[in-house]
C-alpha cells in the first residue's frame, strides 16, 4: 500500500483516522494503531507480518528482562547481544544472503578456484531495514538506560508497526515519541489536524508534482544511458538529484503529517540538504534519522574521534561503508558509501582551509560533489556508473533528450524550492485563505493524477 495510492487515500486512511478518534482509551488506540500497521504492511505480503511480529516480540521481551534488577554488567551485555544478533541475522539473510554468495563466487573466480553458489529464492520484505533499526535502537537505548523499557506490549507494537513510518522511515527512536505514545489516550484531535494536513499535502505535492514528473522524463533516458551525451547525462543526473530528494523528503513529510493526524510528532528527516556548505553539513541535513543513528550506534561506539585522528578517519570510513551497504546489497552502494567516507575524511582534514572559502563557492562545490555521488547510487552496476562518468566528464554529443524542455522547466522549479525555499520544518503552516486555496488546488491536481496514472512507489521502498 502506498501513501499516494487510491486505496490508501480513499479507504485505509479515512477508516484508520475515524476509528482511532472514536476510541476512548490509550490501550484501545494502541491496539488499533498496531492493527492498522499490520494491515498496511500486509498490503505487500501478509506472510512477512509474522517476521515483524517475531522481531517485535524479541525486542519487547529483551526490554522486560532489562527491567529486572540484579543483573551484572556482563549479564546485561549478554541480554543485549541476543536480540541484536537475531535482528541482524534476519536482515542479513533476507537482504544480503544472495549478495554474499554472489560475491564469494566472483572472488573465487579471481583466485582461480571457482565456487558454484546457488542463490536462495528470497523476497526482500519491504521496510525490514527500517523496523530493524527501530527494534535495535530500542534495546540499545534500554541497555544504556536512555529509556525505561515499556511493560505495555501494545505500546511497543504500535511503535514498531506505526504505518506512517513503517516501510521507509524516518527511523524514529522510541524515546523521540515515547511522550506522545504515553499521552495517546488524551491527545486532542483538533490540536494537530491542520498541521498534519499541511505536512501531508506538501509531501504529496513533492512526490507527485515534482519527483514523479522528473522521473517520467529521466527514467526512459537512463534506461538507454549509453546513448546519452554530456549535456543530457548531466541533465539526467541533475534530474535524479532532485527526484530522490523530493521523493524521499516528500515521503518523510507525509509521514510527519500522518503522525500529527494521530497525535504523534515524528521528527524532521530533511533540513534543506542541498543548501549544505560542506559534506559534513550535508549529512547533518540529509536523511537525518539514518545519519544520526549511524553516528550514535556505530561511529561513536567504535570510538568516534576520541582515540586520535587516524582512528577517527577509520571510524568514518567504516561507518559510511556500512551506511552504503545498508542502502542495498550491491558493491555500487558500498562504493557510494566509500566515496562519501573519503569526502567526510577530507572535510575533516582540511576543515580550516575549507571554512575560509566563500560560502557560495562551498555550497556549489558541495552540491556538485553530491551530484557526482548520485551517479553511483543510481547506477545498477559499475559499468553503468563508468559510462555515465565518462559521458559527464568527456564531452560527447547526442540526439536531443525527449521532453528536454519539460525537464529543464522541472529542474528550474526544483532548483528554486530545494536551494532557496523553506523546508517544511521552517514553515509556520499557518496559511491564509489564498494559500489554503492554493494547497487545496494542488492537492486536487495530485488526486487527479493519482487516479489517472499507475501507482509510483517511493524510491526508498527498495532499501
């Protein structure tokens, strides 16, 4: 089920919303939100609901164990290891088993000792990377005593299966919404209604009116990337740069809006990343929930920058390699992570000199470096990436791109919003009559397009 689908907008969401606010107690609302989360998830494959339930039960039980007094620190660590191991094994099997087998096979060929590895017939569960982060962050925070484990199973089940952020984030930590979950029984319906609708409509417009329209032009062109020239290759990659931003930021804004509709404040996930004046600044603004999780649960536990510069660079590289691999079981994603790890290391090493460069030059350079990185992210393999890099940095002519004029117009609009417009968390969302009418018209246009075009999944569903 997609946020931008007819079944969600005209059936699922109205029923979920109306029943939720008809229920009077916190427990009833927990149960209803958990049920709606599983129904939402079952829209892809109902069998994988049992996988999510299993992961939920393991992490919930771990929290209860950590509530008990008398454990030694060694025993607490053992309790922590079990659920993390279970979650990572599940994630590793479904997402990385065939990738590992394929990599072993390729490496064995290089050494002249070919190993025949049969692939598993595996269907990747939608959103497994996201809800695995939820359960792992919960047990780690319980172990660290950052949060007190909840005794209420339905509260925890609601947290894990909350449909607004279940399949593509943001990665919400339990402590970030714990207060709202605790007060769910007394949440006032009208308090966040306008705010929720505003976020949701803006996110839907970002997805339908920008990301999807850009995709309609560049996807056919990138399907025949070998025929692109220098200008069209740059146009396509600039298009993808804005497509992935407005697609994922649109999803995140819709998730925030849906959270508000049910009395839950989901934190910001994008803070105008294309206005960043350095790669470190970019990662403070892009996919904030993921970058902060990688920092708090990987980079800092590895030692961060506490053990000297050499170890700091090592930790940065390892963190970004894992971050790249998290996005997909492909060496191209690992290379993308390595690319950003190198940029972050260079940014750290030459930060003083970098700060002396005029801010406009820093922003333009950062943006272009990000665009170059998206070539790896968008490519299906290294062959495609090498071809695109060759065309972008070695002048070649080519036939005019179909709908080039439309793409240029879309890029200009996207450029204005991404680089100069306020992001949704900078807006007041207190619209006057004129703006309310404008957003309603935009929403109506989105609905017409949704009803006349086929459903278009969000890009981050595959991760």
